[in-house]
């Protein structure tokens, strides 16, 4: 029997309520295959420049970037992995083609994470070396998937420090399928209590499942 995706393992009842194209996106990726998407983020980053020094540190771990840009081309690659404790997971690499300074062309920056099912919950480990950890609640909303963090922690070596809820950042992700443009729509926001929205990336993309080493011919479209 194929290994389920983390979403199939953690939130099967929610998955059943999603748009059919989203159900395919969040289902298991066959062994030897990869999920690849390409699209445009209409906004990336934050105009709050006082946040940029902190974001520059996070950028070194491939988490967030100190930018505020529009119409950023991007690609995403999803691969099935075995998460912590042998739980099913998906490793994602999102490559942002950010505009360089003073019209110097584009520069690629990666954002990486691994989301896995653990004890019936969705756990996301973000960045190179997984210095950030977040646990999510999930629900369906008009055929879309809405994830909201209910706990966030920092990792120091083998130790994990939970950030108190009253000051913890809140991560919200909404994945929907927009039939009017035949694309998947993603909205991710990061907010702080008493401050509000401090980071976002929002856009649309096309996505397909294809053999890991194969080209586009003969690929199986999952959520194109």
C-alpha cells in the first residue's frame, strides 16, 4: 500500500472537502516522482523595513527574505520524504526569482521546509537545519485548505524552545483552486500580536506530477 501524504495521514476528513484539484495536490506523490509548479507571486516580503535585519538572518537559512517585491516568478518542487520518527512528509523547495538591485536582473533565492504528520497533527520544519518549527490547525473553507499555526518554536541544537502564544508569530496559509484562471492560488501571511501583518507571499501557479528524471512529455498533470 502506498505511503500516504502527511495531509492524508493527519487531516483526511478535511482533505475530502477540498476542490478535486487540491485533493490531488495534497495527496501522496508516487515514489520516483516529483511535484513541480511554476507561477508568479504577486507580492513577496514586507514594506516594513525595520523587519529587514531579522529577515536577512532568516534568509541565510532559506526561510524568508528582506524584500518587498511584486510580480516575482517562482517554481516549487515537492518530494515525498520520511519525516521525524518515520512519519510521512513532503519536502518543498520554493525558488523565488527576485529582482536584483538597480536593475541588475534576477537572482534566485530558495525557501525550504518539510511538513510531516506527527501524532495526528501537521508539523512544519522550516529552513536549512530546521531552526523553526510550527504546528497547524486545518479546516476546509469553500473547497480551499486553510492552515493556521497554533504553536511556534525555535530549535537550538537538540533543544526546542516554544515561543509563548501571546507573542508568537501566527502563520496562515490558504490554498485554493481558481477555476476562472485554471490555476492554484496560494496566500501565506505572517503576523505578530499587536503589530499585525509583517510578511506575505501571494500568487498563482500551475502544478503537475512527473517522473523525477523525465521531461515534460508524458507527465501526469495533478493541478495544472
